[in-house]
C-alpha cells in the first residue's frame, strides 16, 4: 500500500489519472481505514479547492474537506444552514468529528449518514471533477447508488464542494436524530427538514428520513400533506402519522424493534419539520 499526499488539485488529479483506477482518495480516513485490505491512497485533505466555507454567487459553498467539527462550529452554517450544523454536531465523537469530512460522509454512502441527510434536506448540489479534468454538478440526493455505494468514484473523481442556498427571509431548516447514546452511536433514526414560507404558507418543503432505504429518503407524502398549508397544531399529528405510514422499516434484535422505529420516524419527522417552520417564522418576523 502506498500513501501519497496531494498538495494541489492538479497533483491529485494527475495521480488519479496515472494510477488508472488503482488508487483511492482519502480525506479524514474515518471510514476508509476500517476497510481491509487498504488500497493505494491519495490524501486530498490539504487540497485548497476542497477546503473552507465561502459564498459563491449568493450560495454557500462548503468544501467537501470541511470536517464535522468545522461545519458545526461555523457561524455561517449555524445561521444559514442550521440542519447541517446540527447534523455535524451529532456525528460520532470529538475525534471522529475532528477528522471526518462532509465529503467523505456522502461518498461513504451509509444510509443514515448524518451530514448527507441534512444536505439532502437543504437541496444541496455537489461539484465534482474527474481525473480527465471534466467537471459535473449533481444533487446530493442523486449521488447514492445503493447501500454503502455512491455514484462518486473515489478512484477517479474528486468531490470538491457543496452548494447550498442560504436560509434567508421565510426559510428554515432543522435536523433531529435519536441514538441510544449521545456519542459513538449510529442513529436509530435521523431526520432533516427544510421549509420556505410565503405569508405563513408553506410553499417549498423537503423532509428527509433515514435509515429506511439504502439512501436518505424524501417523505413525499408528508411533503404533499403540508405543501400549501398554514402550519398549525392541527397539522403536526397528521405529519407524524403520514411520515410513519409512508415508509417501511425493519427492526433488529441489536438495535430496536420495528414498532419503535416506526414511532421514531413519525416523531422525528414532526419535530424536524416543526423546528424548521419555527425558524422560518422567526426569520419572517425580523
Ligand atoms: C467510531 C465512528 C463513529 C462514527 N459515527 C458516525 C455518526 O454518528 N454519523 C455519521 O454520519 N457517520 C459516523 N461515522 C462515519 C464517518 O466518520 C463519516 O462518514 C465521515 O464523515 C467520513 O469522512 P472521512 O473524511 O473520514 O472519509 P474517508 O474515510 O477519508 O473516505 C470515505 C470515502 O469517501 C471517499 N472520499 C472522501 N473524500 C472524498 C472526496 N473529496 N472526493 C471523492 N471521494 C472522497 C473515499 O475514497 C472513501 O470511499 C463514524 C465513524 C467512526 C469510525
């Protein structure tokens, strides 16, 4: 196994090109180091193009190499993409958050990857470049190919950045998760929501839940239920019921029963949506 550290994007792409698929991109290594045997690795964690959080033509541009710790601590993400800050704050333990990156979280493609769930709710787009220098853009929700399997091929392609519309007037997002312990525990269920209100009516909504399928899953029936509605107490019970009815979950002896997971789906979807609406209403009042 060889380990190469790329100092620039050009150098990283050159290595991918020369190795012809026989090398793997590594960022924080928190997922990759668990895989055996390890392939040859090219470390992109110092490549400037995948680092930092900035604005790009009105969008938040978040580097794929931003760690969970950086995202959770970012004042911009906390105030304009709350769901992502909340998701990154809940990942693993301080050590895992200090090393693990948002990009790695998506490419590893775990069904309930916390940052990926939040990015889908936020409608984030990913920017990628391949070893031949061609760029592409894709919605995060379209990059899951299956269980632990991504359409981003880390042997030939580098995920550069995520573009997220910042939450402004009348917009809000939130992330919720339930795990048996606060630290070092994967979620039994996690959920994220985004809403845009116009005159107190929900005119755009995304509600995401996991793990119910190989990828973070939009709750389309729940979204239809609330779209065009004025949010009030009467709607939240229906949200809880609809969310739990539109998914199929499995129980396991080690984690939790099927019944309990259905319960969590309803409760967390309701809480995430309600919190996103509260934040959107607060922004309308300012
Ligand atoms: C103890 C422990 C607890 C954890 N708890 C959680 C948790 O609670 N919630 C959660 O969501 N995750 C959790 N994780 C998973 C992990 O920390 C995250 O998925 C992390 O974000 C992965 O990022 P990384 O930079 O370490 O990825 P790496 O391990 O470096 O890479 C993972 C995959 O992504 C690819 N890759 C990485 N960066 C790029 C890039 N820029 N372009 C193209 N391909 C790339 C690699 O080739 C590899 O296939 C946990 C992991 C551990 C070990």
